C-alpha cells in the first residue's frame, strides 16, 4: 500500500498543512539559505522553518524549506544524493580527451577537505562522486553535470580537478535535485510571494499547490502500518510492538537500526528506529502528536 499524498493534501486545511509541510524553493543567487528560510517563516507567520541542505549565497536551485513540525524530518530527508549543473573554468588549454581522463579519476570514492569558510569541521572525509559528465565546452569554460553524495563540496571538487590539469575553478553552480526534491517542482520567491498574497486575500489555491505534505517521508523510508486501535498509545510515546503491526512481513526486509515511518491508514504517526527483537518492533524517534 502506498501513501496518497494528493489525497492527504486535499483533506487537510491550509493551517494543518502549514504545521507539517515542505516548500521546494528555487533559491536565487545572492541570499543565504538561512535568509530564504527566514523569509518563508516571516511571510507565512510560522514559528519555525529550516532548510534542507545549505547552498552558498551565489549558488542557485533546489532548496527545500521545512515548515513547523516538518523541521523534525530534516535528518531523514537532507542526507541524500544531490545533483548539480555548473560551469568550471579551466586555467590552461587542455584537450577534451585528457580532461575526460582526469575527470574519471574523481568518479567514485574521493577524499575531501572542507573549504576554510565552511561551517563543518575541517577534517579529511570520504565522499562519493557518482557522476561527473561534461555537457558542453566553450574554450576554457566547461558545462558539467554531477551527482554526488550529500556533503560533497563542488567548488572544492572543481579545484581538486584543476590541480591535476593546470588549474580550474567553479564559475557557476545550480542544484537541480536534492534527494527526492527536483528542480521542475520548485517555486521561485516571486511566485511564492504571489501565493502568500493570494492566500491573505482569501484565495488558497496557489499556496495549497506548492505545499508538500510532510507525509512525503513515505517516499524515503520504509512504511510500516499499524492498527487503528493502538494509535493513541503510540501518540503517547509507546514503542511499536509486533502485535501493533499490520504488514508484519516487512520485518524480513529491515535491518536493526534502520529508520522507518509509521502510518495508520494514511495518518502519519512518526519516524521510528527498527529494533526487531522478540516482541519489540521499533522505538520512536519523532512522533507527530
């Protein structure tokens, strides 16, 4: 059984959606990711927002912003592969064949040292580049697409490639995909403002269209369904026991410590840590009560 997100969205009021939704913003060049998140918060008069994966001020593209209680989904949604399209400027002339050969050396597991201005600890760490493909070349400017593990610095990747070919740096960058959130489903800030203004005038259709229910977590984590008569217990913090579960056969596909999402019919209960020992099926991490 799959979760019908469109039905969930249609059945909820706008205030209910604003309590547990995500907006896929197309971040423009200039503002920080934090300031975009704060703009969404202020515009909708919310108590809290958070963005899923920071973009540098000059980088554009997909920036999902979680609203209110959906902020608790960050850890489950943001540590996912990212896709970028960018321009790398070469410092010296190099043949296409040679450039392609050097790029191949950076596909797979690589070791990166975060840039000086990054917010994370500057220590060597392993990341995976799953794809780095040249789309077009105009002299020393190389248009590329790359798919990488979360936490990979593309600016640093371009610099590291450059060290092998006489120098290169990242000129432009746009994120086209962040986990399950894609560019063609994003909304720019102008259209976001328009939707908010229309909502304030009594027309909720534009705002409703751009709100993504937090139940989209069901597209990321394995879904466990529980019986209706145990929902109250779960909302008061009870673990999930084996006799609560309807699709108990899923147990054979899960590993201890794996994250799961729990539903009763199409009602989201929370995110749990699978235990699978004796009668104890899972322990709660985040319960939407």
